[in-house]
C-alpha cells in the first residue's frame, strides 16, 4: 500500500522543508522547555548523563585518593560514606541507564524510518523527572545530608533507628522520582519500536540495535517496579512506622534484598544490552559485512532478557538459604553466559568474514571485547557458591562489577559516540585525541581494577574508609589509585575531542562510514523532522541495497512528504509485518510535561522536609496538570477525514499507540503489584517470628468475616465495571455509539461502589499496620487497589466529558478501550488481593 501523498517534484522540495521546519521547530531560549522532539530530548538525556558521569567520576577520584595510602584521613568516615554511596548511585541510576535511554531516544526513530517516537510528551516528561530527581540527589552532598547507606541501602542500617536523618529519605524519594523517567522511557521505546516503523520493516528486518533496545525497554518495564516498591515500603517504614523490614514486628530485612536485586541483576543487563546493540551495529559497518547469525543474535538477546530475571539471588548467597536454592541460582547464573557467548562469537565471526577498517570506534570495540570477556569470566567464578562466599563483600566483587559495567557499557558507549558524532554535529572527530583517550582509559582501567581483584583476594572489604599499614593492601591500593587517575586523564582527552571537534573538526561527508542503516539517509546534523518523506524498506540493509535512497527521500519521493496544515505525522505499522496501518498524528510543543515534572519535584521536596500539607497540595496540582494533558489528547489542527491514501488517522481507528502504551504501563504496574504480593507471602512464610504471629487474629483474613465479604464485593463491582465498559466499546467498534455515555457512566459508578466496599473492608478488618508486618503489607495492598479504583473513576469521568464534547464516539472509538484496560486490570488485581489476603492465611494457619 502506498500510504503517502505521492511523489513530489524537485521544484517543491524547498517548500516541503519550510513547511516541515515550521511544524517541527524546537523551542528556543526561554521556550526551550516546551520542546518534545525526540532528537533534542535524546541529546539532553545524553548531555545531562555525561554531566552526572563527570560528577560521579570526581567522587571516584576522592575515593581513590582516600584509599591510596594506609591510615589516610583525607575524608572523615561520615563524608566518605556519603561520597561512596553517591558515586554508586550516580553511576547506576543517573548515568548508565539514562544515557543509554537517551541514545535510543535520539536514534531509534531515525533507524526505523519514523519522524518521532509515538509519545513525544512522555519523553519530555521523563527527561524533566530525570533532571529534577538527579539534582535533588546530588545537591544533598553539598547540604551535608547525602545518602550514606551504600547504593543498595540495606536495612536495618537504613532504617529510622540507625539512620534517623534525612539522608536515606533523599535516596529513597530521589531515586523513585528518577525511576519514573526510566519506566516512561521503557514504555515509549517499546511501543515506538513495535508500532512506528517504516513500511516493509518487518521484525526480521529491524536493525539489531532496535532489537536490543526493545528487550531493554521491556526489561525496564518489568524490572524497575520492584525497586520502586522497595523504596516506597522502606520510606513508609521510616516515616509512618510500618515494619516491613523490622524482625521484631514480623518483618525481615532480607525482603529488601529480594526486592532490590529483583531489580538489580536485570539492571546489569539493562545497561549491557544497549551497549551490546552498539557493538552489533558498529561491527558490521567497520567489517564491511552483514552480521553473522542475525537470528541467533536476536534469540540470544531475548534469552538474556528472560534469564536475567532468574539471577537475583546470585547476590544473596551469603544471607543463608537452602542448598537447593543456591544450586538453582548458581546454575542459572552460569547459564546466562551462553546467550552472551553467542553474541561474542557473532561479532568475531563478522570481523573474520569481513574486511575490517581501523578507526577510533574500532579501538574502543577491541577494548570492550577484552575487558568484557575478562569480566564475564570472573562473573562465572562468582556464580560458584563456595568461591562467592570467600570473596563476598570484598574488592574482588567491586573489580568484577567495574569490569562488567565499565567494560561492558562505557567502552561501547564511547565507540558509539565517535561513530555517531558526525550525525550529531556534522563534523569528524580527531584521530590523535581519540587514540590518546582510548589508550589512557584502557591502561588506566586495567591497572586500577585488575589489581583490585588482588586486593579483594587479600580480604579487603568494601566500603572501608581506611586500613592499617600491615595488611598487605598498601601496594595494590596505590596501584589502583594511580590507574584511576590515568583513566581520568583518558576521559579528559575524550571530552576535549568531543568539545573541540564541533568547532575545529573537518566537515563530515554524507554517511562517512559507509553504513547501512536509515539514520544516515538524512542530512547531518538532522532536522527536527528527520525525513522530508518517509522510506519504504525491503531489506535489513536499506542503504547498502538502495544507494539512492537518501537523495530520493530528501526530494520528497517517499511517503507522507511535508506537513500540510501544520500537523506532525508519522506512519503506524503492524508490529509483525511492518505493513502501514495508520497515520499517527503526534502532539506538538507544550509546557505541560515540564510543569508536571516540576510540580512532582515540589511534592518530593515537601515530603523530604515533612511538609505533608504542601506535598498534598502539590500532588493535587500535579494531578490537575496530568488530566489537562489527558484532556488535550486527540486534539489536532486538521479535519478528521484528512488522511492520505485511505490510511486512517490513529485517533480515528479502533486502536492506537495509547492503547499499547496503557497496556505496557499496566504491565509495569502489575510488576509492582506482584512484587507487593510476593512481599506479603514472604512475610507469612519466612521471618522467624511468623510462627508466633500466627496466633493473632485479623478481621480481614478470618473466614466469612465482614471484611472478607466486602473485599469480595469490591472485586465483583470492579469486574462489573470492566464488563460494562467492554460491552460499550464492542458496540462502538460495530458503529453503535448511542449508549456509550451510559456504559461509561455505569462503569464509573461501579468503580466508586467498589472503592466504597474496599474502604469499608479496610475499616472492618481491624488491621494494626504499625504492630504486625503482615498487617502493614495487607494495608498497602488494600490502599494500592483503592487508589487504582479512584483513578479509574476519574479517568471514566474524563471519558464521559469527552463523549459529551464529541471527542470520543464512533468517529474516534479507541479511547474507551484504553480506559477499559485500566478497569480490567483493577478487577484482576482485586481478585488477586482476595485470594492472597483471605484463603491463603487460612490455609497457612490451618484455620
């Protein structure tokens, strides 16, 4: 199917550029925060991440200066603990993941033949949440209240008794704020990859980088919620006295470790996979050969994503667990080496069969292969329980972590920056500075961290701020510190090259590397709209197989040329075949994402200062902004029938990106909810005090109690709401819209009835959430469901208003389906709550 408005003659190309520029122009000066273009936002993510990287690197230099000599008191112990904690937190949460997300946000629409991601305002919201959350976190160091419990924040040391100040609260609230950004990017990237590709780009023709980012995005959606939940529970324990991790009241500090590492080990692969995607993109270009084993690599990437969620206890062998559990997680930790090995052999085979060209990016790729393979070998060593018990919590683990993450992420990232630098700026980097930067980083890194394995084997524990001179740690620590400063010199060379090339670098020719992907089929640096007209793809290597593609697209000979009427458009596709299905109309620049993130930042600051009334007011303001954002959804400047070549506008079709985005958002919400239920079950069966607590009765899980019946009634009402809305949307898809308002109203009333029943169940249960950890968990489960029911009622009220205004109906049928997903999710969550809170305790206690 054509899907475009036809070819455009050469004499109209200038008008097409002017039309597109007027429609897609970014905000300038004081209006810069209104920008929602993926290119500008991707660069902002990367610039901000590099700023946090430099800050984290400075903290690392302070740590190495402290440990260079025995007995050194460069920093007092409390300051060292803050610097140590912030270094790990900044590098993990403010640099590694956001920079990779930023690179993906910048590149993916260009690689996929689209003009933007499908939720541009969500990308903008995610960036501002990331920036504000990061600033809250690092400003704490200058205020003397930085987190000091380690980047993993283990209770009980981070509980209110041992950490009474705001230090831990800053980490918990700041990191949770930042994670909003990560989950937003995960939803945005996954939906865009699946539903906004160039026609003809089926799944088996997607660039490998897109596969890596797709798996990474889905892992973020499923992997980050357990950490968000853990942070919320620990903050509730500190602020409200709910004893989730207090063993004297039925809690267990090991529950935090489970929740943290349910996030933490997938996070390693969330960081590694996009870096490996860079390698899989660059190696074929510089080898002048298509990637060997494309399908095997895709299967390996998907397998890595699945296996990574079964490794979290790899970090917990020393806490004490059954031998069978140790054997299972040890085996799964070694199993993940198989798909990683498939990728490594694919890269080596591609280089072997091709004609490699030496350039600065290839230096960094070679360094990556050496360092990452070495880090992988020590990872297999740590998967062996007896060895892990010997080196647990020593510098050996620190060295392994840096070999895997710095070697596995930083080296490919710098290779990718050099590769795409002409795309960002239109100029070429310096060979001399690039070479000096690589060798200084490579030598300094191996000197610093290879020696650290030796320090760990000698027994030096992590997090110590000094050591005695007679332990044999003097020389290896001095060498590690020297290596760290050599590496810092290499990073300085790289930064100097990145900064100076924009002014003094030679202009880059079109496609300077002879690449095969669509991001090089546009001017460099690219305009905000990417393509004058959109491409059609018929192979995995479009630029190698269609040498004139770039010039044809620039003339407007592709699909959807221009932007008539000032509407931002890209093509929506079938997720499997890539066939064009609809024209996705994208929203333009707005202050709403910036305003929403700024007000949420106020909420976080108010919570930190215990100004709870101000926090409630700011939260209400944030909800108003978000619902204003939602109200504006689907409002476009052209008539509803202005769609090209028979393709419907996505807002007039039966589905659209919003439906898929809501689905993935609920997957993230479901991951958080399942983690909460996991905590509930864990607190019943694991803590040593659980047996004594079995004698305690509760109105919630007593058989046939009013509370249990009210909970059952709430689940039934929520199910009725979901069915009522489902019936209305099915009739709507058949062209029957007369009773839509009544169906939405019925669903809203049933949601309110379910909320009332749930509140009554909570009141009748007689829970003591500050006395019993299980009661605290039950209270959070009920509160979570209550919030979701009220949210659904508000969403349905918004839908009723949109039906009355004519923005939803037979001509625009898909928004009620989005609300229907939320209602269906609420029904499932309430039934899960009833099963968990009523039959399970009775079966466990034998009553």
